[in-house]
C-alpha cells in the first residue's frame, strides 16, 4: 500500500511544488464548479465520482428515512430544470444559467401567478444588487428562486409562468471515504463538505486541498492511518458519526477543511478541547509561517467541527479556513466564484495542512542516552554532518534543546514550542542525535498503538 521508497511527510513537503498544486486545485474546482450539488442526489454523486478519479473512494449510500441520532436522512432531491417566464413570455430567471437560481430542495412547481404572489418566493441581496444569493430549504418543504436584486427590481407587474421540474423521492445520502493505512491504527480524520452548488471557496477549496493532501500522504510512510471523509454538511457528519461511532475512539487528530482559497489570511479554529495536539501543531505552524493569521477558540457555530466536537464525541478536531464563514461579502452568493479562488491561497493552505501533519507524524518522546552533563557532539561527527547547512545556528540550538528536554517526559513538539524553534529543525536535530546513538525513542512512546 505504501510505496517502497516512501519518505516521511516532512521530506515530501521539503521538495514539493506547491505552486503547481495550487494550479491543480484550481483546475479541479473549475471542473466541479458547474455541477449542481446538494445534500443528496446526482450532483453530490458526480462530485464524488470525479474526486474518486485520483484514487477509488469508498462510497456509502444511506437510505432516506434512516434515523441518525436526533435526525433523519432526508429524501433525495433531483432537479432537471427551473425557470420563470415574464409577462412577455421571455425567461427572466433560468436555472440553466446558474444553479444558484433555484433554492436547494425546492419542491416541484408548475403555475401561473401575478408578481405579487410570486414575490415571497424570490430571494435577492439588496446590499449586493448584482449577486445571486445561495439559499436552501432542506428540512422544510418549500420552493423558491434566487436572483440578483437588480434583476428583481427590473421585473414588471403582470402574470408570470413558474416552473420547477424537481423531485423529492426516497433515495439515499452519499458519502465517500479514502482510508490510507499507517503503522498505527490511530486515525487522523480529514473532513470536507461536498454539498454546495456553484460556490468555489465554500466547498470546492476544501475538496481540492483534501485531495492534494491525500495524494501527498499516499507517497509517504505514515505513522497514523488517515481517513478522508467527503459528505454533505451537517447531515453528512451526523450520518457518518451515527454509523461509525465505534470507530471514533481511534481518532487522535482531525481537521475540517473549508474556505481555503480566498485571498484572506489563515484562520484556525481550535477543537473544543482547546489544547489538542492538532491545536498546538496548527498554532505552531501558523506562528512560524510569518504573516498575519488568526487562531481562535472553538465555538458551536461554523462548519462540521460542530458535530465532531459535540459533547458526546468531543473529538480533537479543529477547522482550518482563511477568511471565516460569514465574514466576507462573497460568502454564500455568486461572488464566491472561480475568480475569488486564488491558486496561491490554495497552495498556502495545503502547505499549512501538510506542515501540521508533519508535526503530528514527526512528534515523539525520546530519551537522552548521555544525560549527565552535555555530550561531546564533535567526536560523534555531528558537526561534520551540519557543514554546508544554511541554518547552523538554529540546528545547533535545536540539538541542545532536544538533548536537554528528551528526558522521557517531553515530546518533540513541546520542545519546539518551549525553544521557539521550528518543529522541522527540532525533528532534524532528533534524527541526527538518534543516528549517533545519543537519543532513543522512549518505550512508552513505542508502546502506543
Ligand atoms: Zn456554506
């Protein structure tokens, strides 16, 4: 399963062309953008089929009506066409122009009515008159159209013909998983939602970063087992958790990926635990990255960390975003398009995730084998090994920190934090010291699953 000459993830990250990955993620988003996704149905399946081209996704179909904790898997929604014709017979709103034009989960309609009667079913954004809002009504049967406020204001009084050719039928909810086995059964969960229609940053960015991360991890030797889950938001993780409750004990770290491609700076939202290893790894990577970023505490509002961090699970799952949900004008409207999605931001988000995973994978507790006074490094050839390395100062310091705090109690990530040195340098120092017998992995650490 793991290629023979697999490298550790930190080695792969060092030589990785992130700019090229940024372009690939944008190309994937461009391909997925026109698909009319929803929380169930053909658009969600088509999206998962395309993601599965990289490596086969294990698909699960959960029938409508299945009870999942306090919820029920909804009926499947199928949409074929939707339009409104004005008094002169011309189409004034047409789903074939943008799949944001029809409210998600709209029930079928075939009717004629005056504008005044149609008006309550028309949604626009008066503050952003040229944008089409994104609306859905998953759990209450309703129908509606979304259009720009400019278009709405231009509609004349008169008789309108309204048609929504949709179906709500018993079917199933689909989710897809990639499982990448590692040396340990303990899992890292990566979740991205896949249910938003033509919105680029809000869902396609997460799918792209998750796919690239999975591709990168496939080339690596892995300590942890990685589980990638692609599912509709809210009902998706609820359904997954309901069906996999027994497995959740294996989840040691987790990340929800969303909104990773706008030009804003990164935002990491801590898990409910607040001090989980993923929280510390992300804070470390962001602090060392340079440039503005935000690390904020958990709140029960946002993306699907809400389910993973519900008190009955309280899993160590954080959420990485750039500009947070609801804080930018393009959120949930047609402004969240392919131009809003920046390849450089996608690449930067991928790098942050890969570096955080490098911390989790590379962390460990070690024991200094020569703890009484400092060992002489020169006679062990360590300094020879460092010659020609750009950062001799930091690496030398890192050696001293690792030797001093590797007493079987402090892990490498903790030492990196304490020393204010990048985890990668601490890890390299540990490799050098282990290579010459001055450091041994602690037995307690080795006994971990
Ligand atoms: Zn959203």
